[in-house]
């Protein structure tokens, strides 16, 4: 029955809509130019338009061209000018951003001034017009550029583009926005002219009834002034975004500058030792190699520091995409020497297993790229593997994947690369490890900056984020791939995979386009190993030593490392499971532990207060600065918060102001009780704290004996009572859902055992493994869907933002996906459309079982790419049936894989 309902939901899903192209999809002006030359991806469009390309008029059919142009009143379209305009638009960092009040105010004001229902801030993208503000259009954020009135306004010779009656204008009489919603009969728009001299979009007003008289002179001037206000607001916003990026770059540059001082001392001392002939004569080959490796490592650090400083001094901050800074480091890179550098550096790195370096013959001897970014990315992957692999092996595999290649059964070891169908030849770098793998609940933080201290005990952290940043700037792709997934996607490979020892390891990979220098022999790509005499590249700057010619670049070396507490990675799955079990037991218990947050930069004060509150039965959370405290305030509710006035990063007054503003918008149902603390604040400063949002002020130090009075005061007691009641409601709802599902499970006569007697341990492992479930909801609480999925035996990964959803969907295939349509920045339906568009181009196996959570009356609920929709509030029984149906699909797939594996 559950399967039939799931199929019925899938059948109701509409066909996927056509996704409009955006300049955000392209990294450089050359990529945008190539995209504009492509034919219109909309199969329903057959309109041929004239365009000026390289000074000559050409007829082409593209989604960015404006149909039915009036040559008497419009400027001709130019490919070169359109590329420049789109690059400027991208630099404003505004496309696909959330709506902002400053723009909403202007459109609402215009609607009242002109007494007209619709007013838009419309930005004209490649294949769409996107609305930064859309008073009168509800949740609509974009429409096709092909039906856009604003694209005509950009090309108009008049500074105010007016259509008094659309039915009387042959350009628009049959337009779908005229014959259908919003039934445009009158349009007036003024281009948004940027300081750079490009028309980025329009500020326009629209009515569903005609205005035969058009606009008066005063009304035209009002429309011009409002358009200028919008443009000024966009310019100010751009400056704010750039300043934020500049400040981050400044901090990195300052840190790099400070590192150069001690680094210079290290290099001077190493230089003196290397020049001491008496010393060097006594060194054996291995000792001399260690000295040379130390010199090269210090030089690498120096180059990284100087690059950070130069990026800041040269104002080479990425603004809205790839800047020219990403091109400055691109030069010929000798791959053999790059491999030799990596070999030298990692030879002294602590490791417990052997490393094999394998470069295939189809790799060209020289490519054009940024050697420093390649080196850093490979080293980040390798050091990550060294830290997490205790047995087995690590393999660095470098090969070229041609655009014409397809997946074959013999490509067992090329795990991630085989699942990508590149548009051009790409250099693929893979690091295979036989470590314990990655828990699904860690996927949300992979390749993202993670400042949690737990990042050092997982695969997350700044290292993978550095890889993501570097590879993105090179126009490449990256990811991680669990080795078991190959069998799940390709049953014909199952028998081989099950024979591979430690097949549970991971493969971290990245790929970049292959760019050959002018002097490089192209035959190398076809397997010719002849090396060009001109292969003298930037790699020699790294080594300073000519790389030795090796007959075979398959390297292997093993190093015995003493297991010490400092070098051994602690990995205890049982302890993790016990912790999760304890948390779940505490969550479902009748009693809630009171909690207090202490925000103070003094460790002594924090420890003293923490000890006192712990004795009173409180769960204590600490924050050592204002920024950290603000994050913790947003993530949890507390019975009591103690906030110190004077702190680094953010002081207490700023923390209170920012949090109260956030609380009013995001958590209006609960007022967090905050007590301000200070040892030096006077009466005026205390009053300032109260005005900023603090509820009470106390001087420091606070005697421990007064903590009991604080814990029992009325505001804290009221907060505790509210949180206790909310906790009880949550526990009751979870237990009721679990009880209903248990009754359903007991009544299911068709349920059978996953593994029968006599199955191999590998079979049991594959069939009994928890299926991965991805949940994307904009909530800080454990949602009903998540609790139902976990109770049903699914391994759940939960994230809140659309960007994370798209990234995780690209990373692997999931057993089932629930995605809320109401997400910040990108709606759930928009995320699915973007993912399906990428999936069609880059993945062989289609992601099944994507379900959208939406209001029944919400038109966005009909956005496709999804396999079904769920109305709100969600029925846990319905969710359970969908999970059961998906679980059976996963089980049947795994059983078929095992049967094929045994038969072969």
C-alpha cells in the first residue's frame, strides 16, 4: 500500500520546467561569450533575431536576444556589449540573493505614488529577468527574458520606455504575460544605469488596465528619480559586500605578513646549515634530502604568504565570480616535477600506511594551470588521508578523462572520475584511502569552513574548504566518493568490489580543464611519452633541483611511525553510538535539564560561574567572545544568559542589539532572558545595555552565593516553565509517532529478514547498513520528519540552506530526500531544478525519491524535478509509508548486487 501511494504521488508531479540560464553559471567573460553563442535551450522558441557580432550583423536564435525589436526606436543588440554588461551585473553580487527591505520600501512607495498594483526592480540576466523586489507579484522571483518587457527597455533609445496599451502594440499583443497572468496592459520602465555605464535592468511599473494617456512629465521624472534611488542602493550594497570581502582578505594578509618574520629566521638558519661544508660533508644521502625538503617546504610557505599579501595589495578580491587574480598564477606546470615535489614533501609526513603515486600515460607532460593551487590541493587531500587511515594503503592517482570517454567495467579504481561526463578533457586527481569512511552526519560540513573543534577529528575543516576555493577558481570540480556506492550504482562491478579489501574507504577527488601550452606536444594526450625540451616550468622554482627521470612514475614507500597519543587518530564508533544513544534517551526523558549560557572573555570568570551553576543542576555552555556568544544564542534557547559588556570581536551591547533584532524576526515566540555583567560600567553604560536589549545589569564579580537567587528569580522561572512545557510537547509528539509506527511495523506481514543464515559478513554489512536520508528544513529543532526517519532506521543528514542541499545532492545518491520549499536564499523547488539541470549534464544515475514539502496552495509546490509533494503540516504516518517504500527499493537493489556478485 505504501508503495502504491508513493507511486501515486510521483505520478502527480508535473514535468520539469525549463531552467533559465544565469550569468552565475559561468566563471569568466570568455565562458559567458561562449554561452551567448549557444542556441536557445528552450525547444519552444524558434524566433531568429539579428545581432552584431564582431562588427557584422548575424541572425541567430538565443535566449538572451530580444524578440520583435523595433529598429526605429531600439539600439541594435551586440554580443560584445552584452558580455560586458553581464560581467558588470555579476560583480554587483545581487543575483539570487534574498529580498531586502531597502528595495521593498522603494517599490512599495512607487506603487502608492503611481496608484498602480505592480512595481518591480528587474535585473536582466542571460535567459531570465530576475526580480530583486516585486511588489504585487507575490513570491515570483523571475520570468523568461524572451517575454520580458524590460529587455526592450534596455535597448530603447528613450530613457523612459512606455507601452500605454499592450493590445495595440504588435511586439507585445501575443506575449504570454499579456494574454496570461499578470495580464499586462500598461508598462513603463526606466533603465538602471550603473556608474560603469551599463544598463543592468529596469525600475518599472505595471498595470492590468491600459493607460492611454501614458505618463505626465512629472510622473516620468518621478519614475527617473526612483530608478536612480534603486541604482544608488545597489551601488551602496555592492560597496558593503566588497568591504566585507576586503576585510577578510586584510586579516589573511596580516596573518601572512606576521608569519614571514619567524619564517625568515628559519630560512636564514637553514641556509647557513646548507652552506656549512663541514656539516654537509658529514650528512648521508637521507639526511641531506631531509635538509633539502625542509628548505623547499619553507619556500612553499613563503610563496603562500606572499600570494596572500599580493592578493590584498593588488586588490585582487573575487567580486561576484572569477577575477583576473585567478589567471595570474596560471603558467606551464610540469606534472612530473609536481609529482616529485609531492613525493619529497610527504616522505617525512607521519603516516601509518604505504602511499602509492600513480600517474597514467595519458597525462600530458605539461599543462597550463596554477601550480601552487594544485600542490596545496593535493597536499590537503593527502594529509587528510594520512590522519584518518590506520591500515591498508593510500593511493594518489592522476589521469586524464577525455570528454568522449564513457564508463567501463574495467575502471573500478576511478571512482569519482567515472561518474562525470566532462565537456572537455580534464585532469583528474584522486586520493584513495582505506580509512573508516565518513559518517553521513558529517557530509553537511564537508568542503565548508568549519570552526568547530570537532572538525579536527572528522574529515571537515579548513583544509577541504581550501581545496574547494582553489579548484573553483581554476574552473574545476571536486568531491568525495564512498567506494561502496560504485556497487550500488553499477551492479556489474559488485563482484569485483566485494573482493577488494578495506573497500569502505573514501576517494577525495578534483578535476580541472586540461590546457596545453603552445609548445606542448599534443600527442602526449594520446599516450606518447616523449617530453618537450621546453618543459621548464614554475615547478623548478619549488624544487630548485632537477627532477630525476624515473622509468615508471608508480612510487611506493612505507614509513614506520611510533604510535603516540599526539599522532594517533582516535576513532571509536562505539563511543559515538553510545553518545547518540545517551542524547536520545535524555531527549525523550520527562525531565529537561536547565541551561545557562556564559559569554565572557575571562577564562577564570567562566570557570567559576560554570562550577557554581553546575552545582545547581544547570547545563552550562560557554563562549569566550561576543561573536561566538551570538552564534550560540541563535542556535539554542537558555533559561538564563550572562553577557559581559567588554569583549573582543563583539562587545556585549552589540551582541544584545544584533540578537534582539534576530530574535524578533526568527524567534518571536520566546524572549531570551539576558543579564549584562561589567566590572567598570557606570550608570549610563548600564542604561545603554538595557536599551540594547539586556533585561538586567549586574556588577562583576558576581558572588557564587547569589547564583541560587538568580536561578530562582521570576524571569528565569518563567523561562524554565515555558521551555519545560515545550519539551514535554515535543517528547509527547515523538513518542506518539513512534507508537503509531510500531503498530504499523507489527501489522506488516510481508516484512522479512534482511540477511539469511549462511550469508557472508560482506553481504550482511551491505544489506543491514542504514540507508542515507537527506532532510533540508529551515528549522533549528529536530523536525518530525527527522525523528520519524531515525525511528525507522534511516541514517539522517539534516541541513537548513538551499546551497547546502545542492552541494549534498551533487555529492552522492541518497535513499530518499525531503526538501522544504520555504528555505532562505533559494526555495526548495529552485534547488531541485538547479540540481536536476546539473544532474542531466554530469551524472549517469538519476536521484530518486525527492519529495518537496510545501503549502497546498503554494504555486511553487508544482515546481518539478521532484518525485512527489507533501503538504504541511506533515503527517508522520504518511512519511513513514514513503520511507518504507524507499527502504524496500534500497534493499532490493542491494540484494540484486549481492546475487550478481556471488554468481560471478
